[in-house]
């Protein structure tokens, strides 16, 4: 990863650094225009156009085989950062912001899911300020506006492209905040639940009681379930308030929700600063309460990275584990389909 892209992802990690509670999930209100998802430029990733999510790290190219029978709907994290100037929501026509999004999360995160049809909408994401401001009404409105776009994009995706194919939901940070609501609204207890391979809700808390029916994924091949984690240095207890310390966790090395230790031999590969370099066996992992604890990852220059908050690497650190798990769950989903 070039230094500039690494910095972009570090900035994205600020979403999880606040010690204040997340805003409550809001009801969309106010007069504003939804993004027009008939326009391909309003999608950061689409199967029918070339975009950074299509890229495959060089060591993986030889074994790359795309399965077009499954769809992934990816919701990117916060890239609308920097000084808050009063604009609570991003403009999807902001070319500079779009380039930043594409160079960071779309290339380095969404690409982990690109063995299947990948759809990632641009949306009127809430400014990072929304996650730690005391202006709760404005924050809730900003997040509500962002979710309205995500929902509109998903409805367009369903109506025009999905055509009944199995669906994987994947999201990180602010994206996971919206994905939780999307899964609860469109999948849980509804017919579409039968098409859910799994929901990867990564980087923000998923409260144990958030879903009333949808089960937690508790092994590597369970389908119709959800999972997530937040990554921190072993022994580190972030000073989040109690509402932010309430989450289920699945270990991406074992795909179990228990507290068993997973040593680095289970780590399949990470994609970090250099997109075309894969680092193997760089990390262990263990569930600790509501967190995923890892030892300091081992890769060139890692000792210079002093942060104990690895939100930046929630997906990148486990890039190959995620790719392999996606394939395993899709196989299990197909087998279950054939037996019914």
C-alpha cells in the first residue's frame, strides 16, 4: 500500500476511537434528494464496469476464478473525514472524496470479496464528526440520510440485478452501522433471509440482542447468519463507554464465537501497505469479551506502528481468511439448497 493510502485507512479508523456512544439508529427525516442509482458513476463498484474492487493481489491471480452466481453488497466505511465545516453528509459527486474512497476501502477492503459479483454504492455518508458530536439530533439525521441512500441502492440492486441469486452482505465501520439495519429490515424474518449466505458486519459493535431471529455464525460453514469483530492489540482495553462495549465477536481465524486461542498457523494471509504483497501467518487472534485481541502483527515495519487499535486492519489483516471463508460458506449454501 502506498503511504497515502495507508494514511487514508488510518483516518478511517478514527470512527472507532471515540469514547462516546454511537447515535441511536435514526428514523429518516428531512427534505433531501436520494442518490440516483440508475447512474453507474454513483456506484463505487459494479460487476459491469472496471473499478478498483476488481483488482487481485499478484500472488492470488493464478488461482483467481470468479463465481458470477453469487452477489456481494458491500457498504464502505467513513471516508468523509477532516475538519468538520458544517456539512453533515458527503456529496456523492465529490470527485476528490470518491478517489479517496476508491484508493482505500474499495481497493483494499471490497476486493477481498471480489470472487463474486460485487456491488458497492456511493452514498451520502455521514461525516466522521457524526460519531462523536454532542449534537445528537444532527448526528441521527446525518446517519439517517446515509442509510436512506444505502437502502435505496439495495432496493435498486434487488430490482434490477440480483435476480434471486444468493447474497452476501459485507460492510466495515460506518458501513456496518448501516448494514445492521439493512439486514434487520430486509432479511430477518423475511423471504429474503433464505438467500442470505452471511452478513459480515465488521468494525462496529453488533449488540447480542440486535437481531431477534437471525443467528450468529458460530462455525466456518454456517449460512443465513451474521458475524463481526473489532481488532485490538492483545491486553488493550479501549476506554469506550458501556454501550460501545457490548458486541458479539467471531474470530476470523477459527470462525467461532468462543474464546479459544488461534495461533498464527491459522492465519492465511494479510494484504497491507503493498496491495500486491501477501504476508502469511502474521497474526494470532482470540476473542476477549466484546473485542478481538491479536498480538502485534508481524510484517516489515510493523514495529513502527504503535497504535493498539487495529480498526484499520479489520479486513486487511484477515484478507485471505475472509476469501477462503466466503468460498466455504457459498459451497455450504449450495449444498443446503440442493437438499431442499
